C-alpha cells in the first residue's frame, strides 16, 4: 500500500479483515477486532491500528502515522478565515483595505509612523497616508494629497 492509499483508507475509515482480506468501511483508524461483513470473523482492524501492529506495509514509510502537519494546517486555515472576516469588518468601517502585496502594487511606502504609514500612489505620484495594523497586516483609511 502506498502512503497516499494509506491516508485515503484512513480518512475513509476503511478497515481490513486479517482473516480474508476484505476491506470494510465504517472502521475507525484504531478499530480492533470488528466483525467482518464478509467472513464473519472478528478480525477487522482499522488501517492505523494495522500499521501500528506492523501488519501493514506502507511505501514510502510514514515517519508518523498521525499526520503531524494536520494541526498546523488546520490552524493556518482557521487563521486565514479569521483574516478574511477581519478584513470584511475593516472594509465595512473604512472602505478599501489593502493587504501587503496589494499595497506594494499600488503604493510606494515612504515611511512608517505607527499607526500611520506615509505612501506615494505609484499611478499618479500623489502622496498621502494610511493607517495600518499588525497581524494580520492590513492598510486602510487612505487619505491622499494633503502632504
Ligand atoms: Zn473477513
């Protein structure tokens, strides 16, 4: 079984009967001794359990059958969603909002004077200021031409 097949099988809650080899659905990854729908023996084990028992070969081998990056990836997704939500709130209060990449496309940063940033609009050279906030970094409240 390849690592991706293993992950798939684990995510799909597939178990394998050690008596007849039948692949059974609805088995938690750590299931042990479930009754086989095919042969009736209590020999169905979850894929993760089989791997732990050394009864399943995965190629290439997994360093850790529990995906260590999973929690980290979940956190990143949660953070992105929080940022999107936060941006919507800023937009509702201040109109247009720029993230760092968008700011660089439209403006040249002249200087930071927290919570303000002095910028020059690249398209027409108009200087102005914006407010910014850290983490997530967003720029908003553009006021131009009063420098
Ligand atoms: Zn069986």
